[in-house]
């Protein structure tokens, strides 16, 4: 896989601040690109604290002192090979804790998104709301929060660490969930739903980066992302069942139950370790400055430009830049946005089908979503089978496995047509003359296709953009949430005007057009990545890291015989 550099991107890099990210377990340090602070890197040395704990390979930078004309030396830390504080080197048990906490957070977040779906027949009359467009707002406004939140939480987690962003946002999510339970009127209820969505979106925006922090192996990272994607479908499917039955005792109990679940998730997040390598190095630098009394020890993240201007122009704008200028992110956003919107549109369509045609109550119609859950489980099995097939093909040296596009995208090529079939199946089998189990079973291929599409494309984006994964995930989350918030508003008018068969067929035809995208990525993906400024930067950093590792190995080899000779002479 080759990448070519462009003058435009080189100019862009000169304007950007230095960035610290970890790639394949290493930390790459890029010196501040200030003309007045052109630095001369000395040979790499090793710095340790006064107690000789946590030795950190470092660079010494010679920085001109503008005040007195002298030169200051500052030490910039990085992770040594095998450092147990580096998240990629954590033991499996610790990584499993991160995995489980991430799943708990994302299930809680997505459960909150559709929590009112089974209770709207009680919430509407309580607040004297009869307009069908307004009755969709509790879910749509929550998804509007999914639009706003990831634009901030993803990039902020790349500046301040994962845990502080996740935990603080979930504290407010818990508070606003309680506020929904005690809302005095309809406008207050809608405002609390919007704020809940903004705070809950941190899980969607950050957890992809969280898993990328601890798994540098593409196989392990892919499996973690597969579990993550399956978890994102569990919450919305469980919520209608919970609210459908609990709301019979009072609609406020729906949110009291949600508060209990949010509180349990908050406790789990308290025990989440920090996984972001640059933040871990920052804490190490603070500790070493205190222990050694040397004020010139820094983590690279401490040398980055800070401030409101930097935050707005670089950090928060990165996801939007990726949507506009990165073809992979743009077309992934389009496909996932439509699929996501249709998924949330089902919270309006299923009551029309299973309550309107088959006469079920809210709790019983909520059970129809279990078929989608079964499909999600089957999708995980398909993913694991394909992953094993891919590894066996790699081991025997199959040429097709050398292309990055074949690592993930065939799953979307299989899941996309299944997704289309399920929409036509649902629409044309929903009839009083057909048993209710037939349209309900359409949820199985829907769940398989939905999860495989997300698994394939999000994993592909994560692999393609690596250290920028959180920003790329924020971009996709933002776009699909826009569609997820808007399209359900048209659900009832569309189904009432076109009828259930043709409304579902319209969605099927739109989805059919999107199935071309993963096939196009397979054919043109390497060319697209070769022209991507982000992918070019990743390649440059990877080459720099490999060169640095080779130099370190050569330095160690050249020093070892000398040290052994001195020891032998001293013994004699």
C-alpha cells in the first residue's frame, strides 16, 4: 500500500499543531512546527525518575530561549517497547474490563434513545399532545443530541483523554434522565430529552477510539468493534419492550427504570482506566517533574497548541473536514445514515403494523424487535466465521488478503442485499390475511444486514484512519443521527399516504442504491486512500516510527558489546 504526498497537505501540516498519537503500540513525537523554534534533535536518550520506575525513552529538544538568548533542553517522553502502562500492552483481563464497560455504556446510551417509544400512547395524553409530528420529537430530539455531541466528544477525547469525557458526560446523562422522569410539562420534557441525547452521545463517539487504544492488532480490534456494533443494536431493541410493559404502571416509571440503568453504568465508568496513550504520558510527565525536580520534562500532548481558537479551528472541525474532504468518510456516512434512519423509522412503523393491523398492545408490539436482535446475533456469528476464513487465507498467503479492502468490506457486500430484501419482505407480508409471525421474521435478515453493514464499514474506517478513528467515528455518528432524527418525522405521513407495502418498498429502493458503495470501495479503495491527506499522514508517521524503532535496535546492539566488555574488565 503506497501513499503519495501532496504540496497542499504539506502546507496544511505546517499550519496544524503537533499531534501525539500511538500507532502499533508506539508513540510518535512531532516537534512544534514554529519557525522561531526550529529544533535540533539530539540523539535519543533514556530518562527515568529518581526511583528508576517507568523508564521512558525520550527525545531531547534544544529550544532557543527568547528572553536571555540561551538554549533550553526539554525532554519529550514516549513509551518504551513493552511498557505495561501502554494500553496496547495491558493484560487481557484489563482489556476485558475496558471492553465490558464500553458495552455497558453504549447499551445504556442507545437504550435511552428509544426509551419513550413504547410509552408515547401514555405520554401524549398526559401532556395533552395529539399532533403525531410532535409525538415523534422525544426520540428525534434525543438523536439531535447524537448530532451535536459527537462533534465535540470525539475530538475532545483526543485532547483530554477518554475517561474524563465519558464519565463527566454520563453524570449529566443520568441527571437529565431523572429530569425526564419528573418533567412538569411537554416543552421541559423535550428539552431534557435533547440534553440527555447530547450527553449520551459520548459513548457512540468515543468507544470506537477506546477500543483502538487497547487493540493495535487489526484482528482483535475488528472483533472488538463487531461486539460494539452488536451492542449498539441491543439498546434500541430492549427499550420498546421495557417501556411498553413498564409504562402500563405509569409513563414516568419508564424513565425511573432508565435512571436505575444509567446509575449502574455510571458506577462502571468510574472504574474505567484511562486508555488514551498521550494522556497517560502526560500524567507520567507530571509525576516525573515532581519526582526529579526537572521542569523540562514533557509529554508531547503538553506541547500542543491550546486555546479556544485552536479548539474551534482544528480539534472540533476535524470531523467536519473529514466528511467534506475524505471520500471514504463521506460515502460511509451516506450509507450508514440511511440504514440508521430506517432503523429508527421502525419505531414508528412497527406500531402501525403490529398494533394497527394485528391489534397488539404496546408491550407485545415491542417484542417484534427481538427478531432484529436475533439477526444481530447471527451477524456476529457470520463476522467471526469470515474473520477465521480471512486469517486462514492469510496464513496460506492468498494474494487477495493483501488488499486492505478485503479485510472488512465483503461483509457489507453480503449484508447490504439482505437489508434490502428484509424491507420488501416486511412491507408486502404485513396484511391481515398473513400471520403476524411472517412480517416479524423479516427482522432477522434486517438485523443481519444492518449489523454487517455497520461492522464492515466502521471497521474499514477505523483501520483506514487509525489514530484519527475517534474523529472519523464522530463524523459518521453525526451524519447518521441527522438522518435518524429527521426521517422518522415523515414515517406516519409516508406510511399513511403510500401504504405499508409501497412505503417499505421506497425504503428498499433507496437502500438498493447504497449497496453499490462497498463494492466501489473494494475496486477503488486503494486509490482513494492514496489521495487522502489523513492516510498520507498516517503513512508518514508509520514510516517514522519504523525508522525510529530500527535506529533504537541498532543503537542497542552497538552499545551492548561495549558494556559487556567493561563489565568483564572490572571483574578481572
